[in-house]
């Protein structure tokens, strides 16, 4: 784990990323890069958040794969709350599906 924007390297077809305890304020969107040698431009990368349920604002976060390119995917976490900062750590599960040109 580290700062929310710290790049992560995991060369596995699926896994868990632990983001640090940085605050994500209402309306803020943070991005980080997942480096993974299995990712190609044709890959499908899916990510979703698994949150610490002690934080009342956890339902206010959205996790999204912004784009993929050779060896990497950019993932964003956005706080869609109008008033509550999220201060607990965020756990993100991901999976990489091999893509095809056909």
C-alpha cells in the first residue's frame, strides 16, 4: 500500500491492490497506474472496490478503469459524495482478461 496515486506493479491475471489512507474529498478523483505485463491494448481489465465498512462514506466511491495500453491500466477512484471525505484505506480487486484482435 502507499499513497493513492502511487503506481502499483502486479504481474498476475488477478489480484488485490491496497491503497493508502489518504483522504479522498467530496468530488475528488484520484488515479494510479497498474503495471502488469499481461495487459495488451486488446485486454479487458475490470476493477472494483472492496471498502472498509467502518467508514460511513464508502458507498460514495466509484472505481473505474480509465484506459489500458501495453503493460498498464490507469484506474481511478472518485468520491461522488457531496459532503463526506473518505479516510479509510481502499482495497481494489482487479482481473485481466486476454484480448483478441478478431
